[in-house]
C-alpha cells in the first residue's frame, strides 16, 4: 500500500472509531461496510462452511490488521444495535456481527498462524517497527481500545518481500531461513510482543463471536408468517354445476342457504322513518302561545 492510500485509510479509520466512541452505532456500521467495500484491492472469497465472507489480502494489498480493525468496529456496531433492536431486527444484526467477527479472524489468520513466517522475524524482509512504539498495550482498558493497541503507523514502511534466490542445492534461501526459524520460538522482545498482541486480539474476537452466536440461538430465526387465504365459495358461482351429460345441475345445499337468507331479510323489522308532522304541530302550538 502506498503512503497516500495509507494516510487516507488512517483518517477514515479514525473517523470510524470516533463514530463508535460517540455512540453513533448505525452510522459506524454503515461507514465500516463502506470502507470494506472501497477496499477494491481485496480478494473476497466466499466460505461455504460458515457462509461468511473472508478477506485474504496479498502482499501489495491492505494490511490484514487494517482489515481486522475495520471488521471489528463494524461488528461491534452491529452487535450493539442488536442489543437495542426489536425482535424482528435482532437476528439480522446478530448475523451481520457474526459475519464481520469471522471476517476479522480470517484476516488475522496469516499473522497468527505458527506455520508462516513472522512478519518481522530475522528472516523477513520487513523492518521492525517497534523502535517507534509510543505506548504499551497494558495501558488500554476497553475492548475497543485494546483491539487497536498495535499502532497503524507500524505498517507504513512495509516493503514487498524479495524474490527467493536459489543456491546450488536448488533450495531457496528464504525456505532455508524458514526451516531455521519456524521450529524455534521468537527470541527478540519485539517478536514476542507482536505475537502476544495478535493472539490476544484473536481471542477477543473469538469471545465476541461466541457471545453473538449464543444470542443468535436465543433469538432464533425469524419465522415467516404467511397465511394462505382460505378459498371463499360464492353462492352465485357455485349454485350451478355441470352434470355428466353437460346439463346444468342445481346445488341443493346452496339453494337452501339462499332461501334462508331471503327469509331472514323478509323478517327484518326496520325502524320507521322520521315523520316531521309531529314536529310541525308542536312548532305551531308554540307560535300560537307566543302570539296570544
């Protein structure tokens, strides 16, 4: 990632954190999803086992930790909205939070995998950024701040890995270095510090995801409440039917029902209509008394 792209992403991530800190969870979730969609240099792969989208960046793409932070704050916003939403929207928000937590874990898998080369191991071509470290991870108390305890400036001057050079035996020198360092634990404090922070971030994400899945099980899948209307038979349409020979046959049950309706209408007693004659007579008597 070039410096201009990194500076722009850093400003947007600061705005994303500000939205979450100011409790604008709906705006934070939408802005986080927008930033993830704008990362056009990501390879979006569909995981059919968990039905979520996992992002697998290449060497020249957005750093996995940046993707993890974007998914983390987006998932936190959906998670918080699910606690405040109604029952009809809670399952949807929890599902989105589960997807983004899983995407963040997948994004960190290249950094937390023990079989891969450490990003700042002695065999790596990336320079160690911890000389410019300004604060300690233990100074962060909240979950959101502890997730961002690794400074984003640490990934600005990352240079792409050089091509492996082959020796006389046909084995690349980078593979020889990996064979020497993959079985041994990190020896420098910087390596231990980085590995511990990534592992703790992954555990934090897994804990949040486990809690979200428990809430999803309690909420349940929203049921579809579609009720098919019962067929209404019309007496006019079902009164006549065709017989075997094509002649019209009268339905006796429908005919009896119509006859009962006619009898009920005949027996209904309606209130007599208003007769204004009595009112006129009363008014005339009143006027006669006034003229006397």
